[in-house]
């Protein structure tokens, strides 16, 4: 196993399904101590017992990333449990797509709260501790939607552009702390389940056919974590080979 990953303490938000879950399983297999957060605690419990059954090291805690206090409690929990934190994967995200003219304002706000505020809360909760330690790593999930805008995806894209801007700003401002953006193309997960708009849902069908497995993204995240500490993988774009 890779020594650079073994024994690292890695916090993962949105670890109850999709990319977060696949990342937790892969990192635990490589000997990391993984700390899982999400709202569906029953899912986290099941994932944690699978990891433990394989001899892995895991802890989990209920987490709503839109709530700064819960995020701080999540980071504190990891530190108390394992003594430090080596990386936070700000992975939690939602994607209820629709055209702007449909005015699904609650859904816009939810995307802003989870996909932008959630990332900022992860930084707010983890950065002081990382600065105290003198090391740490943020891995923030953007998307190919952080590089281009698609119809029905204006707000979602805005949140993923924001994830890149925030990550780049953080990278420039801090030293000794690594900042990584992971930008997946369409990946098998529960992400599109949150689309309530019929047109947007149908538009996703073609894309979902070419989706790559979440393990592909987990490998990219792991690659960024297992580099030596003086190497910062700033961004990895991972997308399906096929086009829709
Ligand atoms: P999933 O829907 O499978 O997973 C999303 C995770 O986010 C779930 O574990 C969910 O857990 C969690 N989550 C949602 N809201 C909150 C909240 N308020 N607090 C804490 N956790 C929350 O989708 P993916 O695995 O695909 O998504 C992971 C990330 O990857 C997202 O940021 C997404 O934007 C990004 N991405 C995904 C792509 C894809 O094609 N799948 C492409 C590009 C980027 P719970 O509901 O239990 O809280």
C-alpha cells in the first residue's frame, strides 16, 4: 500500500453516496483514517461497518454542511478522535437543474448553500487547525460545470465556478496547505435524483448513459492526497472518454 496515504486522517463531506462513498472506501483500503459526514447517518453507519469489516479505520458523524457549527463540530470530532487532520474533502453537493425562467428560487438557494457555503464552511472550520499544524489539504469538488455553462445549469455552474475561484484564492493565500480542485465529468451517483424539473431531468438522460463510475473520481482524489507534501495537485479533470 502507498505509505503516503496510509495513516492520513481524511475528512469527507457527503460521504453517504456516490463519489464521497467511493472515496471513503478507497482511502480506507489504502490505510487512511477516514471521517465521514453527511445527513443520512444510517448510510454512514453501513459504510463504516463495511470499512471496519475489511480492517479499515473509520469514524462518522451527522453533518449538514450548510450549518457552520455542525461543520466545526465535525472537524473537532475528527481531531479529538485521531489527534490531527490531514485533509478535508469538500465533496457534498446538490444539482437540482432547471432553466432560470422556471424560477426555482429555493433550489437556487439550496445549491448556493450546499455547494458554495458548504465549501466555505469546510475552510472556516478546518483552516485554523491546519495553520496551527503547519500542514493540511483541502480537496474541493468542482465539475466540468466549473469550466463551461450549460442550459438548465446556470446556478449549478455558478456554484462550481465559485468552488474553483475559492480554491484558487485559498491556494494563493496560504502556504504549507495544499489546495486541490477535482472536476469530474458525468459520474454515476445519486446527484441527478435531486432534479425536480422534467425538462432538465430529460436533458440529463443522454449524459447519464456515458457516466463513469465514482471510483474513477475516488482515484483522482487519492492521487492528489498521496503526493509528497511539497507537491500540490491544483486540479484534476476526469471525464468519460465517450461523448453523449
Ligand atoms: P450524490 O448525490 O451521490 O452525493 C452527494 C452527497 O452530498 C451525498 O452524500 C449527500 O449526503 C451529500 N449532501 C447533500 N447535501 C448535503 C448537506 N446539506 N450536508 C451534508 N451533505 C450533503 O452525488 P455525487 O457523488 O455525484 O456528488 C459529489 C460531488 O461531486 C458534488 O459536489 C457534485 O456536485 C460533484 N460532481 C458530480 C458529478 C457527477 O456527474 N456525479 C460531476 C461533477 C461534479 P446526504 O444526503 O446524506 O446529506
